[in-house]
C-alpha cells in the first residue's frame, strides 16, 4: 500500500519536537507517550498512527494533492525501531537508571531528527544492518 | 544546565553535520574503495576472492555486453523504487546495458562480500564485470549516463553531462 510521502515526514517533525522536549525535561511520561505513538504506527499501521491522523485530517486538507507516494513498509518498520529504542529508555527511567533513559531518548531523537531534517530514514537503514549481523545463512565469525 | 538539555544540544550538534554529509553523498557515483587482499570476509570465501568484480554467476543473470547497472534493494527502502526507475530508464535508453536488481536479503553473500551497508546501493560494471563506480542512494540520471560514458568508450554522446564532477 502506498501513502502520501509527506505524512511520515510530518510525523517525523512532530516526533522530533516531542523527543526533544522529553530529552530536555528527562521526562519518562513524555517518552512513554511517544513510545505508545511509535507502537501504534508499528503494530496497527501508519493509517492509525496518531501524528499520521493529525496530518490526514488537519494538515493534508490545507495542502495540495500529493505529488510523491511511497510504500508504507519502510516508515512502518522505522516506527518499530523507534518503539524499541523509546521503550528501553522508558524502562531505564522506570528502574531508576536515568542515564539509560537519556541515552535512548537521545538515540531515538537523533533518528527522528535525521528523518525530519534530511529525509534520512535511519530505522529503514537498520534493517539491512540487522539482517547482516543476524545470520540465517551459514556464517561462523569465530572460526 | 541539566543532563537532558546537554544531551539535547549534543544530539543536535552531532546529527546536523552527519545529515548534511549524508545528503550530499546521496546517489553520488564514486570510484569503488579498493581493499581486496586485506578484507577478512574474502578470506572466508576462498572460491570467491574478487571483491572488485562481479560475474554472471554472481548476478545469476548475464552481464550487459557494454555495461551492467546493479541495484541492491531491500524491503524497507523508500528510495529503491525511484532508483529502479532511473536505472531501468537508462538501461532501456543505452544499448548493450543490462539492469540487475538484487534483493539484498536474499543475497547476503554478495552483501557481505561487497560490504553493502545500505540500500539502495548502485554499482556500475564494465563489460567484464569490473565495478567501476558505486553509489548509495538514488543517483541522478545524468550521473549514471556519465558513469556509463566512462565505461563505454565512444558510445554515449551524453557522457559530457557529468563534466562538472
């Protein structure tokens, strides 16, 4: 399924702002909220992603018709990567290791910022990276 | 200043130049890095020693008589589609040029051997399969044609298009 390419970009901008606030205030609750937003996009699909809904009903009617479409799978996978990073940060805060909370909020923010400002989908790029180091074919690095 | 605010500033300072450099290098066709003999991954594959050259057996498809455009794609890759269009167009336009798209996930052997880190990765092969140029990200059509112009001596008149590089 193809989606308006401006949707994920808009969502990345909102995500960047939310994560920047979460990082500056070292707020577990704000990070948790963003984790849930990521998770909805990853597991239910971008159609139900909260920032995507804002884009669809509030922003897109004010813009012209879409000029560029892209497949849904890459940004959706990136939402899953975002979910994992943000969730680790939340767990860090929850168990009292603030450093983990800060570090993983910072990593998630870096990815969202790259996406928003440069259209670079770090989460998408991580897919091949993970597949490379997660061998399903015979490979023995220790040999 | 709190640790969170410091971390925020660090992220913005580190990520901004990374993003700018990444964007500038996107789709730029460069000469491949040569580090054939020293690479440990090639030592593990004794029957496939050459990193700088691809054969029809590697590609599972015939090489183009003049040149071959190879694209590594993956499932979660937004610019792969645009890259497919650019390379497909060029291959149809320039005689003797083949276009091969490889699903990186199915060919992790090639991915490791050529050290493909991201998708799309584009390779321009000469008639014997030697990798003459490579790019990550979607290349511009004139750049692809210019790269072919270097491989195919007197064929493409548009090879002057990339003179600015």
